[in-house]
């Protein structure tokens, strides 16, 4: 089975935010929630970098570990998914997540949180693949259709890569060799305890 | 003539060889130049390496606990690119906190069972007198039971967050457990308001009798009559009760403050503050539960005649003399049957 990962080549990201928009549109993500976002560090200063970030589908995911109702599960492709039927909106996965991926729609008073929503690696949820129930809760299931996540598929500079670890790591390594530099796979050390030598 | 020609030819051949050798050297050098430039990771002298001057992830992670940038969506929390401290919080929440809780709660239960087996119920030594004295009025009892009943629900729903998936989930299944946990969370959120009100009223209502005094030192030296058969003098609240009071006020205040930080997430704190709030909330709450187990024990099966204080509000005079001698003296010394000076005496009709 594949080991699905995201890799954002920071030397290529031009902060166009098309990944953010594509994701919101593809999954009909609720208002106020962005499963993917682009963060710019040192904005406007020399050495600035933009990185597109979403759930990294961590190895031994912290969200999964801290969930009080065990609503998370990791698929055979190493994609970290969750059940909105089980989620109680306690907010603990956000406290544990190193990437700030889980988000909650505001559904009531006292800032009370609804069911958590996060990037699914375009792999839906526990419902039947591409069923209406799955789409309503988690958005489309492109993986079940044999397609990769849309954010990476339509990235204009091919900065964002999504797919099996071995393949995207190989693509990135070749890029680094060819152009002679690379700022590394952002987030990999935190998410997978490994990095790509650059 | 031929000899001269031969010599000339030799010199020109030599010159040719020299030229060829030089050409070859220059050519080699020219060939060698691009070859070295094409080696991986060795940029051409005039090319730009953007990563040389750019921010680097490992460097940023070493410098700060959170890699923060700028974003284009309204949610300011999303401007944190990486916040690996979540992993430390996970360690606390999944390992440290359950251990603290298990040791505190189970340890307290074990100690109480052991204590009950050794000491048994603390009896009223002189026997019941049949006469009673008012210890807690209706308002005090109401506030106590409002706070107490909220505390029990808050404690159970809180314990469920830490221990439920380990103890209850395997028994009742994922769906039932999720439904129960959802309702438990609602109860936890909403009952926090009467609980907090109760803590505030308790603070104001009883603080006058809960300031430490010299009597408390004596009481503590004598073991409070809990260990041994002595019954050292005590005021309305003995040192042990004063401790419970301050545990409720300080502990209750801490769990309330950190609880509201979590109920209104990110209004006042950032992610580090939220993690810290949960850590304080969890630890204080579990120690609070352990302390309240002791309080419940001594108020029920641990001591004869104690429950009545919060039950009917009237305690037996002999119980009061045994446990709160100084308070009883004060109460009995109060003038009885006289109208309080503030109330005007009724005038006979003229």
C-alpha cells in the first residue's frame, strides 16, 4: 500500500492560494473553515517563503492519540480520517495537532464547536465511497476514483505534491539535484520524523 | 643544403608539437570547467541560490516553538505554520494526566478503605444528647448541595474525557459512547455556571470562619482527632474543614477559570495558552476529585452525626461539643429568645 503524503516545495510556491480555493470548492467546505492555507514567513523581507499547509496525515498522529472518543482512524494508504458521527467537538485534536489542521464550525453559543473538519487527503470518510452522506460530511472522495488530491493536482507551479512517499520524494530529490538547491520538505520532520536530504 | 633543410624541418616539427600540446592543455581545461559546474549541489558561480538567504525550517523550529507567518484568510490561528508543542501536550494528556489521575483517585480510595477498616466510624463519644443545634442554615445547605451536585456531574463527565475511552468505550461500543460523551460534554459546559456561582458564594459565605488561626495549629498537632481518640478544640470549621474550604475555593476557581478559557477557545489565549489551560484544568480537577472523595467519606460513613450538618442542618449537641467545642461555646453564649437589636420591638396598641 502507498504511504500518502503532501510535500510543498517552498522554492516553487508563489502564494497564489489556488490550492486553498480548489479545496474549498471541491469539498464544499463550510464557511469559515479552510482545510488548506498558505502561510508566508518573513513576508516582504529578503528570504521570504510561502508554504501551503494542511493536515499532513502524520505518522502516529497526535490528533488520533488524544481524541477522547477515538473518532480517528488511519487508512491503509496512511491517510488520517475521522468520523463526524463520533466527534463531540471537544477541540483536543486542535491542541495536539502540530499543523493547526482541525477546525470547527461554530454551531452555538459559548463558542461551542460543532463536528471537527479537516483535510481528508480527498479520501472522504467512513461512509460508503462517493455516497451522498460521505460528500455532505467530508466532501468528495477522489482517492476512491483513482485521483490524487485536487490541491496538488492543479497547483500551477507544481510546488505542492501529493501522493505516495517514494514517488513524491523522488520527484523532489530530482528537482533539488537539477536546480542545485532546495529548502527541504517543510513539516516532514514534525509529521513523519524524517526528512528529505537536500 | 639538405642538412640545413633537415634542421629547419626538425625545429618546425618541434614547434608544432609544442603548439599541439598547449592546445590540448587549454582544451582539457576548457572541458573540465563545465564538467565541475554540473556536479550536484554545486551551483554555477553566477547562478542564484534562493535557499542560501531564505528562512529554513529547522532553524526556525530551533529559534521558536511556533513557526508563525502571515496568511490571507480571517482565521488568525491558521497563520501558525507549525506548532510542534502539540506533541508535548499529547504526552501529557495521554500519559502523564491518566497516571496522575489514577494515582490520586485510586490512591485516595484505597487510603479511605484502609482507614475505614482500621479506624472505623468516628462515634459520638458521649452518645447522642437528643438536643440539636443549628449548624448550617437553609441558604448554606442549598449552596453546598448546588455546588456538590454540579461537582459530581462535572467530575464524572470530566473523568470520562480522560478515562472514558479506556474504561467505558470497550464496554458500550463506539456509537453509544460517542452519544454519551456528547451529552456529558454539554452537561460539563452548562453545569459549570451553577458550579462557579456556588464556588463564589461559598467563598463569600464562609470566608469569615475559614481564616487560619492558632487553634488550627493545635488541632493539626493533635491529628485532628482523626488519628487517635483525642478531640482537640475547634471553631466552627476545624483545620481540616478549612483545608477543604480552600481546596474548593482555590481549586474551584482554577478549574473554572481554565474551563472558561477552553469553553471560549482562543478568545484570550493562543495555542500555548490553550494547552496550558487544559493541563492546569486536568491536574487540578483530578486532585480536586481525590480531595472531595475524602470530604464525602468523612461527611458520611467516616463520622457519626456528621451528615446531619448538611442534611437537616441540625447537629446533635454532643457531636458539636466533641468536634467544634469553641463554636458551641460561642453559640450557647449568644443571648437567646431576644429580638435582634436591628428589628424594632412591636409597640402595643395605644
